[in-house]
C-alpha cells in the first residue's frame, strides 16, 4: 500500500505552496496519488493550528493528515507549524539532523524525515507532532493536509507496559510512604490516558503458601490492585515465573483479587481452562482479545485439575521448543481471532539481561503472527529488546521493567511503553516511549539524549 501512495517531493512541494495561498484549497483528486495541501495558518508549539476561513469543514472532511514521519525507534519530536509547512513545500530539506526523503528511507534510516499520507502510514514509522497535535490521535486538527479518506472507525489508544513488581523493597518503600501504590503515581496519568492499558504483574498478591524462590519470591500487598486500576490498567498478565511464588492457593487468590478489583487477569488460573481463557475488552465497537503464556517455568503449568500458568516450553529456560505446546497456543490464537478484531499475545520468555532475543523467540513470534496475532508483547528479560514492525502488526520482544527494585544496573532501570493508536480495527501508529525508574522505584518518562540512548538499545 505504501508504494501505491508514493508521491514525489516535488509534487508535495507544489501542493504545499498551493495550500499556503489565500485562495480555497484545491478540490481533492480522485486517484491515490493526488498531490497534497498544507492548511494555512501558523501556531506556536503546543497550541493547535488556527483554521482560516478557507479551511472549510467540507474541505477538512475530504482531506487526511499529511504526516511528517521518522524511524519508529527514534524519540518523540515536536515541530512548529511554520517549519512543518516549509518542509512540505520543499523549501526546507533538513531539520535537526534529519534529511527529507522517501517513506521507504524513513522506515530504514534513523536520519530520514518523510512526508506520508496518513492512509499509507502504519506502525513502521513514528509520526512527528506539529504544535503538539498528533496526526493519528487527533487527525482532524493536524495542520498538514492532503486529499484522502478520514479515519475508518474510531480512534482508540492502547498502551502496553513491561514487568511490574510491587513486592520486596518496592513494597517496603511504598509502605514507608503510606501509599502501597506510590510507584505507579508518576506514570499513572500516562497509562490512564489510553483507552486500554495492559501490564504484566510479576508477583502474587498473597502469602498463603511457602516461598518457592527464596529472596526472589515476590508478593505485593493486595491494596496495589486499586492503585493499578486507578492508573487505568484494564488487563494484567499473570503468566510469568513469579505468580506461583507462594504456591497454589496464593496463585488462585491472586487471580481472584485482580478480577474482583476490576481488572481482567489473563494467563493463570485454577486450571488449564481458566489459565488459557482470553481476556476480551471492547472499545468503541472494536474487540481486543488478550492471551498470555509463561515460557520460563517456576510457576507450575496449569493442568485440567491443578492451578498454574498457561505455558509453552521453549529455550532458554524450559527445554527445546515443544511443538505440542506451540500448537496449543497457536490454536488458541486462531480461535480468538475468529471472535475479536485485534489479538494481543503476552509471552513471558527469553534470556535475562540482554538486548538480544534468543532465536526461539523469533520462531514463536512468527508462528503467533501467522496464526492471527496482531501484537506480540513480551516480558521477563528485564532489559529492552528489539521490536519488529510488520504490516499492521508489532512484535516487541521485551519492554523492560516498568516497576522493579533491580537497581543494580542501568539497563534494569530503563524501559519503554508501547503506545499504539488504532483507527477502528487498523493499527496506524506504534510509539516507543522511554522512561527511567528512579530511586523511589517509580518510572518517569524521559526525552532527548536519554530517550535516544534507550531506544538505541532496541535498534
């Protein structure tokens, strides 16, 4: 589809010049290669671009954002309207180290800035905001316009975060502050701003049994569920190697507490049927389905008669890739895809303390996407790992820690949120938003050089 929309920079420049005249914008052409128009007016960064009398409602209804796009692993950038229009006209060929080029170059080069009609864009590019306006979150207000269709369906934001451990020293520090959910407070508003938010809870909420992993047995106070819900969390993966840290009754109680707290648990349960049961959430008529599995071990495998996690045996921790387990997971994906619009799989997998996925992760990810998974969002390595941007799909091998007391290295205190925007059933944007976990165990979003350093580990 991108090739179909390839328009020359000269054509875009001509359209932008026409859009800056005092006359009404030209009528949209009927072919996909129609040249684009930049709407008139200027605005300072952070404020919406004012509409002039010539930018009629009818014109806006027949145009789409002309997106300024960079490589998906670059940090967020905001540009002012005047500069954006100069780039669209072709009078400005570079900006902040980026050279204006094609969509294909922007997808493969970290120093290219492309002009892309929104209908041709997808998760393989990162949109710039113009004066604070995001072309996919708020398409009607994005200042640069080109003839084309409006969003097909409602705008829906989904945010995924990494591993959350609210026990051990995190719990001690939070209790000292009188707020068991304190580590979530700084990033909570960002999580809550999404229409749908999913995290991995790397602990139990009960000490009903004997610790199974010594000092690495994680249990958080039950009160953290209210804090997670206040942060907008809708789905929690419990398919990991710590949900079983205090044996079977603690696991069952954890699942119950999450569910009664208003959050959908996925990936663990009192038996295999419950552990493999997807969580389904609907937003604006679009159905999102979530599945989760544990490939690390330690938490027992759920069976038809015993509690545990939905599990898949694979390297590096639970033996060679088990084809029977993989077939069971892919069948679950295919079955779920038949009843939802978007399938999200949450694996707990991989090697700790490395930015490089093990080969089996790529093998399993390919099987999952071929079976119908739209998003594969992994955890466990405690460091960020590579992200694959496929047509309409994303595979994030590890988002890193979100809340943890692993303050023994820089990498274990860094991570990224995966912030996705859908237009109806179609994934239009995937943004990697870096953060750093502070001495209070709270993650805080970072920008600039620190953000680029974290994203370079993903590249």
